[in-house]
DNA sequence: TTAAAAATTTAGTCATACCTAAATTTTTTT
DNA sequence: AAAAAAATTTAGGTATGACTAAATTTTTAA
């Protein structure tokens, strides 16, 4: 049984290790968790004692099989709760994160599995991220960044890379959400901004925006 | 903002103060929380510093107005979650307590209020206990113990005093639940056991059982 | 009303999970 | 290949919330 804090660390290590290769560095977790590197070192030792990570001094950590499983169980709960909040409790996709961060620590297998049934076994959360099933398996589409979508080819928005409230609200205002049909009409050479068709409206977005939107061609 | 632990203490103090008069003793909270009396004394001091209780050395504590409000906010969440677990997630009334003990600490006013709306503003939880509304007001019926119901008068089961799994499962097996119509057919002078009509079946229950069932005449 | 019992508090520890400051190792730059 | 910079760890400290054992106060009983 983990403490709140060890769960947070495992999740953070999982996320960082997904978006980069090799061992996970102390500093990257410090940033993610919002703690000092020295505190992270302390925790790395504890996690290593519990065989949840492999830790070599000065070389960072990587999750063990048991560590990955624990992380996925938390991510499963997080994403199921986010789905519930949006589908039944009138939360917007930019509001769910903070509450799901709390709910993901609730310990009850029955609760998690019944919630999944109640939601009718969703495969993706409101941000388009895949939800691990009971066996901790998740389907990932082969999505690409909007910057990589060829001009004039259509794609469906299936997720975002930046999950911050600010970005999500910005997309809301531009009427872009999961499922929105997107098409790059023109790529500006000068500043790499894009003219796109989003649903029924045409608009201009910056390169920075485009590289935070995932599409399925 | 309270810690998990202070919330548990406030709730415990509230419950004990409801079922007895005067100040709440150190030992009674120690029993309720499952901690040693010395730990309880420590916490009484902390709660007193935060003006959540009035504390006099050797004389126990009583909740301040702010302490009562905090306790009721937690109880509100606890009972709403219990209702949700039973009504939507296939939990039995004897299974909900442990999970609700965790869920009651989730901090999000929007979550609580939306959950209440989703459940259509329930007034009582699965054990018949009243749920404080947004203004922390709760309706209590004038219920009596089954031992006090006059022979041959009918009453509806509206709650239980003992919320333990064991007792609730015992009632389940006897097909007694919230809303069951009860009638005392005969009171045995010898051991104070009761012959009762419960719904459509007749059965015998002990005094101990009867004094843990609340009825509305 | 005093002695015994029970309840409560104090004093001193412990584990968790954080911190700062200093030391050490690794990486990068010159 | 040194020197400088960056990353990481160690050492020592803090607050929380628990504990044990001993001291104190209150309550009960003789």
C-alpha cells in the first residue's frame, strides 16, 4: 500500500519516462512534483527500497514492472474520474484535473471497477488520453501533431499535449475539442503559423498551438 | 484548510457530542479515532489553536460554531458519496462506509454541489441519516428506537444506530431495510426479546437488535 | 475524607516528507 | 585535459501526527 506522496512520484516518473527516453532525472521529477531535488533523492531511495523503481546514484530512476503497474492503476483512476466529472457532473475539460488529482488516490478496487462500468467502459478521457482497462492495458491511436498533418489532408482532433487550463480554455473559445474535424488550409512559411478549417469555421493558429494538438489523419 | 487528520477529529467530536451531553472526553475520541489518549490531547491543542474547539485541560472539548460547520461539511460529503455508491455503483449499505471515509476528504465545492444535484438533492443517506444541504441544514425526523414502539403500533424503519457491517448484513438477511414497515407483535417480559412483523414476514429479534433500529411511528 | 482507580497530560521518540546549505559527482565548455 | 557549470547527493533541520512511559489531575469508592 502506497502513501499519497509515493503515488504522486510514481505517476510523475511514469509521465516523464513516456515523453523522454532513458532513465528519469532527479530534476525533471522535482519540476513535475514541485519539490526540491534533494527531496526527490530521498523519495527515490524509498521507492527503490520498495522495488518500485531501479535507482542508481547520480543516474536517475526507471520504473520496475511493479512500479509501472502501480502508476497505471493511478492513471486509470485519474482518467475514469475525469470522465465522470465531465460526463455527469457538468465539469469542463479544463476544470477536472485538480479534483481528479485527489480522487485518483481513493483506494477501492470495487469503486474503480464499478465507476468504469457506470461510464460504460470508456477508452479515452476528456482530453483524449487513453484509459487503462482492468488489466491495465490501453489502446493508443497512432496520432500525430497537427504540425505534421499534410496541407489539405483532414484529421480529427484526438487529444492535446498541453493539458493546462489556459490552453484548454483557449481551444474552447476557438471551438476546437476532441472530435473536431481539422484541416490545414495553408502553412505560412514566414512564421510557421497555420490557416486551418476547424469544424465549420476557418481560423489562424500559431505553430505553438499546433504542436500541442494531436490529430488522427 | 484542514488536514485529513483534523477533519477526522472534528467529525468524531461532532458524532460523540451528538450522542452525549456536555464536553467531549479525550478517551471517547481516542476510541472513536483509534488513537491513544495522548495523541488526542495533542490534537485537541491544535484544534483549539485554530478556534475549531473550546478546550479546557482535563475537561474535554466542545466544537465552536466554525468547528460545527467544518464537521457538517464533511458529513455532508460523506453521506452524499454513500448515497452515490449505493444508488449508482452497486454498493450495499454495509460496504459504503470505508470508501466514503476517503471520499469525504475530497476538496471541491463544485464537486459536492454537482454530486448533490446529480443525486437529485437527497435528504437521507442509505442508513437513514440526514444529509446536510448546501446551507448545512438537515431535516431530522422525530424517530424513536424500535424498543420504544408500543406493541401493535406500526412504524417505518428510518435508520439504524449501529452502522457496522455486521449489523447491517444481519438486517439484510432478515430483510429489514430503510422503509420496511415494522410492527411489534409481542414483547417477551423474560428477556425483552420482540416478536415483530417486518414487511410480510414475522420474526423474533433480541432487545439488542431492537435498540439499534430507528422507526418513525 | 482519604486512598485507589481512572482519566488526562507531559516529556521524550519515531517516521514521513519536506526543506536549506554544503559536498560530491557528472557534464559541458574552454 | 582542466576548469567551470550543472546536477545530484549528503547532512542536518522542521512540522505533522502518531507513539510509550511517567507524571498529574479528576473521579470513584472505601
